[in-house]
C-alpha cells in the first residue's frame, strides 16, 4: 500500500501557537505511520531546521497529487486545492465565527479540525454537521516540559510564592483581570511575586509593554511584579514554569491553552478560566478552575471580520474567586505543588505531542478509508 500524501499549508517556524502546532505534528508524522508530508513554506523556512528534509512545494504545486490537504494558517484562506480531501483548522475564541468563514468552509472544506470541544461547539453552533467537525487535541514536548529544573536556573525574586503569567498582555488573555485580582489579593508587604512573560508584544499583539509596566509600577502598595519582555528559549520558559508556584491564566478566550498544558506537565498547577477550552485537560483535581459567565463582545465599526453568525461573546472569569484562589495558594504553596504533581502525571500519561501525532495520523487514515469506501 502506498503512503498517504499530505500537503500542509501553514507557518512552521515562528514562536506562536499555529507555528508550534504545525511543526510538532508535521515533524512527528512525516515519514511515519505510512504518511509523507510536503509543506507550502513561508519565506526563509526552507533554509531552517527541521524542515530542510521535508519536501517543499511551490504554490502551483500545492494539492497536486495529494491525498489530503491541510490548511492551518493566519490569515486564513479557504480555497480547495485539487481533488484532495480538505481538512481546515481555524481556531476561534469569540463564541461565534464570521459569516465569511462559515460560508467559505461550508462550500470548500470536507472537514474542520478543532483543538478543543469548546471550539468544536462554536462550529456546531454555526450550523456545521457534527460529522464534519473533529477534535484532534494538541500536546507538549515531554523531553522539555517535565519537573526537573536546570542546574543553573533561578527566579529573579526571593518571594516564597511566585505566580506566573505567560502570554499576550491583552484583554482576551485576561491580563487586566489578573493584575486587578492580584492587586486586590495582596500588598507589597506580602511574600508573593508575579512574573509576567510577555508574548507577541512587538508583532501579533502590538502592545506598549513599557507603558503597561510603568502604569502598574505606579499603583500604590502594588505587590511585586517582574516583567520579561525579551525572547526566552524553550528551556528558560520551562524553568519558569517549574520554579513558579502556579501559572495564572484567567483568559476570556482560548482555542486550547498550550501554556497551561506545558506548566502542568512541569508539575506547576494552572489557575484557569472554567467553561472553556482548558476544560478538556484540566479540572479541580489537577488545577484551579475559576467560574465564568458569557459576556457579549462589542463589535468595532471597522472590524474586518464582521458580520458574525451570532453576536460574539467571551468568558468573563469571576475576579473575586480568582483573588481568593491566589490567596489560598499563597497561604499554602506546598499544597499547590502537590496538586501540580498530580497534574504532571495526568499530562504525561495522555497529552504529549507523540500521542497527539499518533491520533492525528490514525485520523488521516480513517478519513481516507471512509472516502474510498464512499466512492466505490
């Protein structure tokens, strides 16, 4: 039997979630499981590892001779390529997708791949049939994200309880909620610190980190806050996870939540918004869910994605519960570490990239088998 030929359209080498997903899955299925992948690379990607040894396509070659075409990129395009089975992955965090996405995917894509049941439900609510929307979860690199701290790693604080935030300093990530909850919970006399690892401030999120830092620094009696707004390699990020008491991610909208998964894999529990995508892999036995409610999201007059299938919404985590949870963790950091140990075991048992890639490869063979049977 010949190998399944997959053509993949998506950024691969950046530090952001779409790139991470693409490179982790592609790197683990190409040349294995009876699958061969060829990519449609962005400028410069053909010159960099690990993609030198994966075939690269010119735009006019994309889809030609492929059994399956996968698009997972930003900005999205929904154009079918040839006669291949077309899987499209388009994360979304705001409760209701744009009408243009719905119409483009409904007419072009055979299947929509979602990271989480939260995102799958968004597509179902937009009118897609259940058999066209699949959940294929993500993972973490178990060789990198584990509890063993690097020998020379240390935190830039001597406080006993250290909270960590990793992400964009934007409303969707809940950074404003975190700062307010932290300010309510503690003062600068408390034995706590908050480390903020900013992501994407200079490109995808375009925020003025220096202004944010100065504004927070002027809050009277503000407990300690330490910012990282420079690039950290993967090992340094993993050490931040490992050395912190808890990750705090009170998001309003997430398609999955890789940072919470990675922290848990390092043995550090996550404080997270309940009712969203992270419910797939976290719960009160291995983390700290914060109750939330649906809140309508205002639509800007110049929003290029409007109109939407329904009024978009986000999850609003309960700030009082968030503050109380942070105080609870600070009062007993060892209990948080015990919770983190259970989280570590749960993540390594189920949620690695190797297991995600195996599930993805199995799915690709299944859809081709069903398609072949239908054409007989």
